[in-house]
């Protein structure tokens, strides 16, 4: 059987499938289906310095082949995460990634410092949440913003640092390059695309926040394109995500340039998605005589 | 396992009213695990999200679950097209369910429209101790009345257009009843009125809420509803709970309408 291990920024994952932030909580709910060690890693629900209540409902709307969400970073705060969730997660045999969001650079730095003192495996800088007024996206949509926040956090972060990019930008390769130049060890992409749905009978947006983040199969081709563009520009590894629900999608994103894959929305219809995807990827590797899953990364032969 | 994904063979299908279908499925051990008021998140082929549907009734011996669903949009339209012999993919049992307690107490069940189905099984447990007040748009939309009557419940009906029972709201029956406990499911204005009545009379009341869901198990935090939570200093603060995990059944005093 082909080797499924991947190493991202010095962290070795048993396999390239990681749960995407915000879709998997802190893992407890999915323990009912399989051991969390089934996954190479878990990116935890986005956390902030202080507890956040999140946005008023409705927070969810379905879309053609996808969904919108505007949860608004509801979370118990970084201290609670460190005390209650992290110790437990660290006993589950999977790599743990803390996803952090802040209102100000100082907040990001304070969280990075706190988490650097724990045994969390990696920090994912969420500068791309479209659903809160100050959810970091203001740092994530310009090169100057990305450079500045990445460089500042870097000074306070002794853990491997992964910067999560927003797709709501004009030139994703520029943004990726800015993150790399400012000290990111890896990039994860893509976060959700800002979208909107309106109930034609009430003439109200379905989501109380008016707009929400689009995820699910609908965004897969955008993710493939953006990962490809970024991979052509930067040397640091890219963790790809956006609409992966079948093993073919995972292979596609890796061929585009991803070194590992996060899956999110797919959990909602199929909690067993990671098992099925891993199975399929392993078979594909064997059939195509790849010895290691790492050989897929960037193997697309573009025209 | 608290909940699981299971392919359940459809044994029976019946159209109860225009666009409202009853399904009985072979659920195996799920039927023993399920509690009244819990729900299933049902896979809709081709859709990104499952659809939450209440468990209407269950038979632990026959290992069956019953669901009643109304066509409201594309997802329920597809589910309504399922036929006996096909499998439904259920993620169940989800949520907390009703805390039924002593079934010799006098219970009032209040249901509105498609909020009626989850009341059937708990009302059966109370049998003749149950008064069941049901509100529908019209006679054509009325469902499950026979089922409640066969269980020995005292059934009171109200319709918006007066085509069946009382012409008006179910809440207008409340003057006639003095229950020890209330269970309610239906539209928010109805639940609010029921909760206010319970509050005034000091009767414990459990309400079952609806919200749009993704995961159905408490992971995505999508299905928020505003509730009170106790603070450290003994007071109350407002927060968002989650219908799929903390509910769908809430103590009416905890819900912020
Ligand atoms: C705990 C719970 C129990 C329920 N029990 C029943 C039941 O026993 N019988 C029944 O007929 N209906 C029930 N519903 C409502 C049912 O889930 C919706 O009518 C259904 O999801 C609509 O899907 P659709 O694709 O037909 O409509 P669309 O409007 O096309 O759906 C679009 C999206 O919005 C969601 N949505 C729309 N309306 C609702 C709603 N009222 N509640 C939650 N999500 C909604 C859908 O799930 C879907 O994700 C219940 C809802 C909840 C939350
Ligand atoms: C309900 C929900 C909540 C999310 N919360 C977060 C979050 O807290 N932090 C974050 O960085 N991304 C969050 N995301 C984005 C996902 O991590 C992921 O980037 C996106 O959904 C695309 O992947 P998918 O199509 O596989 O879901 C959330 C997505 C969803 C659907
Ligand atoms: S639907 Fe995901 S938390 Fe309730």
C-alpha cells in the first residue's frame, strides 16, 4: 500500500485528510462515527481571544451544490480551548491545529503566544472569515494586510504557522506570496466565497447576516484554480480545501498543488466522507503506481 | 453510539393530506434507541444538506420508526417521492427529545401544522391522561387526528378557516384545561403563546423548536437559537444554544422568543 503520510511545515500527518475549521467542532461529535485518528489532523473551530456568541439565526442556507453559513465565530475563547478541549484532543492520535481569528493584530499575537505555550501542533491564522465585521477578513484581502498580520504574529508564534487565505481577492498568487515572504510556514486555502440568498416570498435574505460564506461542491473548481495559481507562485506547502466531497476531488486538488486536503461541508451529508476519500485515494495511488501520496502534489500537466 | 448513519428500508407510505406523507421504516436497533421528540437528519440525494424530520412514532418491538413530512421545498419534494422498498439514509436519533416523566399526570399537548407529528408518540404514552390541542390551516391540512384518538387522548381541533373544529387558534382552548405539564411543537407565535400561558399558571412546559441545520449533531453551530443561561453570580444571561444538540426540546422558560 502506498505511503499516505505527509509532512507540512515539519508536522507529520498520518494521512493527508484534515477536518476543516468550523465544520468539525472540537471533534467530540464525530467520535461517534470513528476514532479521530482516522483523520491526519483536525483544524478546530475558529477561536478568538474572548468567548463569542456568534451571529443571530438563521445562520445556514442551502445553495445549488453548496451552502452559505454565517455562524460568526461562535466559540468559547482561547483559554477555554486550551484548558478544556486541547488536552483531550491531544490524546486522540491525530494532529491538532488551532484556528485563530481576532479583531486586532494584538489579539492575534496574544493568542499565538498563549498557544505557543501548549502542545498544539500547528496554528492556522484565519484572516479570511467573511462573517463577522472584524473577523480578520480585513487583514486577508490586501497584500499589505496579509504581510503585516503574518509578520506580527510570526514574532509571537513558535509553532508552525499556516495562514488561511480568503478567495475573495483579485490576485490570490500575490496574497500567497505576501504570506510566504512574511514568515508563513504553510498556506491553507480556500476559505468560503461571500454569497447571498434571498427568500423571494418574504423578500428577505435567508441568512440573518444578509451575506454568508459559500462552501461545498459548488466552490471546488474555484479552489482548484486558486491552489494551482498559488502553488505556481510559492514554495511553502499548501493545504487545499473547498468543496472536496469525493476522493476524486481530493486527488484533483493535490494535482493542482496541494500537499494535504481539508474537508468541511462534506461531513454534513456524509460523516464517513474522510474514510471513503482515503480509501479512494489509496486505490488511485496503487493503480497509478505512486509509492507515496506526496507524489501527487503539483503533478498537473497544465497546457 | 449515541447516533449513527443507517440505511432504513421503507415499509409503508401513506398520503395523510395533500402533500403530507407518512413513512414507516425498518430502523433495526435505532428504533430501540430513539426517544420521543428526537429527530433524524435525512439524506436527500443530490442535496448538500440533510433535512431534519421528527420521529413521529416508534415501535421498539417491530423495530420501526415513523416520520410524517410535508412538502415545503425541493428537499421534502424529493423525499416525498420515495417509495416502499427503497432505503432512506437516516442520521439518527438526534437531539434530546421530550422529558416525558410520570405519564399519569394530566398532560396538555399543543401542536400546530407540521409541528403535530413529534407529539404523537409522547401523547400515546399519556393515553387518556392527555389532552391534545391541534391547530391546522384547514380541514384539508389536518393530520393524525385518528392516531391520537385511538390512543385514548382527548383531541381538540382548531382551524384557521373554521372548516374543522374551533374557528381560530388552539390557544383559545386553554381556558378549559388544567394540565400538570405541557408539551408543544409548532410555529413560533404559537409556542410563545403556549409558553406565556404556562408561565402564568406555573405549569412546566417543554417546547420543540426548529432551525436550519447542517450537521445535526452539534459540530457546526449552524442551528442557533436564543436562550437564557445561568451566570456564575446566580443571574441569567442571553446566549445562543443549538437546536440539534441542546434541543430540539427546551424548557419554555429558557427560550427567548
Ligand atoms: C428538529 C426539526 C424537526 C422537524 N420535523 C419535521 C417533521 O416531522 N415533518 C416535517 O414535515 N418537517 C419537519 N421539520 C421541518 C423540515 O426540516 C423542513 O420543512 C425541511 O427541511 C424543508 O426542506 P425543503 O428542502 O423542502 O425546503 P427548502 O426551503 O428548499 O429548504 C432549504 C434549506 O432550508 C432548510 N429549511 C427550510 N425550512 C426549514 C424549517 N422549517 N426547519 C428547518 N430547516 C428548514 C432545509 O433543511 C434546507 O437546508 C423539522 C425541522 C426541524 C429543525
Ligand atoms: C459552518 C461552517 C463554519 C466554518 N467556520 C470556520 C471557522 O471558524 N474558521 C475558518 O477558518 N473557516 C471556517 N469555515 C470554512 C471552512 O473551514 C472551509 O474553508 C470552507 O468551508 C471550504 O471547504 P468545504 O467546501 O470543504 O466546506 C467554516 C465553514 C462552514 C461551512
Ligand atoms: S446543525 Fe450543526 S450544530 Fe446544529
